[in-house]
């Protein structure tokens, strides 16, 4: 392929915020730009193009973008781009969910931003760059929906990490939880056709991946078309991915409790490539709060789902997301959340203070006091820490297959992930990067495990 920039190789720096789908999108932006002469660099000062791929989920996440933009502007005013010397001005693009949700606000607060591109329009980056260069400034594209983007993305050029690749299979959300911006930033639910996903998986395997993580805002609502045009479920998609030679680990994230169907639960019992890990956000343990959140399940519905998945796969590591201080949350509601956490014994959890997001129904309701939110979050997190620690300690003495995907903290050490998504550190040769090896776990900390390699890499 040729593009306007092939004659002069340029440098792009991409900073990613938010969820794994943004990690996938950032990698795909690099794929889109590569045929136009852009290579990825890891220092913004070397870049001709700086892309901030942003997250809008909580206020803090969105504000990070404006402080990063402020930093970039000061840096540019001070020393220009290092690559071209003083006076060089890299193009600045804001992509992702903040771009989608508040493009006009970005132009107002950071007028030097050249390109604003939403999550469904980044396949058009080369055109937007050309527009921005031609006009001097200000190319905006926040078009919907997801469909055309996937059709126009080029073949992937690299795995997400050594041995591991993310593949977005479902995007957008129709659920409209009362607190959440995703249906507004990512648009309506869309599932990619099964054959497209399988082709992309084959491509990543050829690039060295043995672990595939299927991504979606509601990945278990997947209903992509099969070869006959009829919809396929996530369980069917996972079975198709498991049949691709070279795939040895499959993960999926994030799931919604109402879409945990029987076939998917059963699959945890009989598909050995499906990892014993489930990220199933519950948000609250109070039925009153769950109803106000528009979640469509009760705390006991959630407990029953967990029991069924554990019956299928007894060693399952369960992960979740929780919100404290949702409008109207009483002390009794919060106690119900603590009870649910104690019952479910989460191996991992993300917990957040409710953050009112403009345009969502919960933002307009009377708010819980900040100090109360702080107290609840601290109490919840100390319980979650104990759950995680005891899950990790139960792994000591076991032999676990670890996929090494990055250098460790010390020389001679690599870090990887267990089937349960724990970080595992062990002494290993760099040649083991991207491979799965058996590790005897010798110690457990709150955030990671340490172990000893039992034999050489096997994948
Ligand atoms: N689709 C997933 C979650 C997507 S957002 C699901 O249905 O659960 C990731 C997490 O961010 C959510 O699970 C929720 O816990 C948190 N979150 C979303 N909006 C929030 C808000 N306004 N304030 C605090 N946390 C929020
Ligand atoms: Fe947001 Fe709810 Fe959709 Fe998850 S299911 S992305 S929390 S609206
Ligand atoms: Fe954030 Fe958008 Fe993901 S709001 S969590 S980057 S879908």
C-alpha cells in the first residue's frame, strides 16, 4: 500500500488510557498508520504525531486527558519536538471515548489539538492527518457506528504482548446502566461476523500469539453472524477459536451477568483452552441499588450464576467491578455489598467511588457525601484485599502454567500470567518470552506470585 507519507518515515507516539478495548484500538491505529510511513516510538518528544487514546468512564479518567494535554503544550512551547529541533510541532490527536463524548469541550479547552477522532472513526486517521496538515488545524471525526471501522482496518502487524493478543469481537452497549457513559461513547451494540474474528485470530497466531483474549463491553452478548448469516453465541465463537491450531489459551472480557447463558457456563467445564477466569462485574450487593442502576438482576441471581460456573469449573478465579456511593446507597445497602463480596470470594476486583457523569440518569440524582464514599471504599477494599491475598496464598506449592509476556523486575527474571490472571515472577531466559512454561509457586504477595521454573517452555 502507498500513502502520502511513505517517502518520509514518521514517528507516532500513542498513549492509552482506560479499558482493554482501548489497548486493542491503539494497536489497530498503529496498524492503520504503518502503511503511511509511521512507526511507533515510546517517547512523545520523538514523535511527529502524538495520539492520546482516552477514557471517559469516570471524571478522574477524563480529567487526566486535559492535564496530559496541558503538559504536552508546555513541553512543546519549551523545546519543540526533539526529533526536528526547536520549532518542530508534532500533530496532536485525541482519540477514544473523551473525543467521542466531548469533542467540542476539547477544542475549547485545548485549541492546539489538531485531530479529534472517536472510537468508531479511527480507520480514517490517515485522511484526518492529511486534512489537519492541509488546513493547519482542526480535523474532527466522531462518526458512528462500529461496522465500517472493522471492515476497513488493515491486517494486524503485531501481537498485543509477546504470546498474547486482544481481539475486539463485540463493541458498544445497549444496556444503559444508570451510571455509565459507554452506550454514549461507543454507540449501539455491534458484533463482528464469526469468520472475521477467526481470520484475525489466525493472523495473531501467525504473529506468535498462543493466548487470545476476546474483548467486548458486553462480550457475552456477542451475536455475530455465522457463515450462514445466522447469529452465533459467544460459546460458539469460543469453540471456533479453540479449533484454530496454535491457540492454547482463550479468555473473554467483560461479561454482563444477564448474558451468562447455559452454553457459556457449560463451556467452562469442558473446553480446556478456556481459562478458569471470569470477570463478571456485579457493581453492588443490594437489590435496591441494582434496580436503581438498571442492572436487571438481584444479588441472589448473581450468587446463583457464580455457583453454576463454579460447579462447571471448581478452580475458577472470579473477578468483579464494584461501585460504592451510588445515589441512594444506604449503609444497609453497602453492608449487603460486603456480604456479597464475602460470599463470592473474589480473586480480583476493581472498586470505584461513584462518579456522576453528565448525561447519565444517576448524575441528576441526590448524591452520597464524598466522605461517606471514601469510608465505604476503604472498608470494601480492605475486604477485597483479604480475598485476593487468600486466593493467591492457596496457589503456593502448586504447579501452574505461566505465559511469560514481559521482563521481570530484576535482571534474569521474567513476568507472566497464570491461568487465573495472577502476575507470576520467575527466573527465566529471555527466550521464554511469549511461551508457556510450568512454574512451581513458592510465594504469594497481594499483587503477584513468585515461583521456580520446573522445565523448559512448552508452547
Ligand atoms: N460493561 C461492563 C463494564 C464497563 S465500565 C459491565 O457491564 O459491567 C467498567 C467499570 O467501570 C464498570 O463495571 C463500573 O464498575 C465502573 N464504572 C462505570 N461507570 C462508572 C461511574 N459513573 N462511576 C464509577 N464507576 C463506574
Ligand atoms: Fe456500561 Fe452497563 Fe453497558 Fe457495562 S452494561 S458498558 S456498565 S451501560
Ligand atoms: Fe473508558 Fe471508553 Fe473503555 S469510557 S472504559 S475507554 S469503553
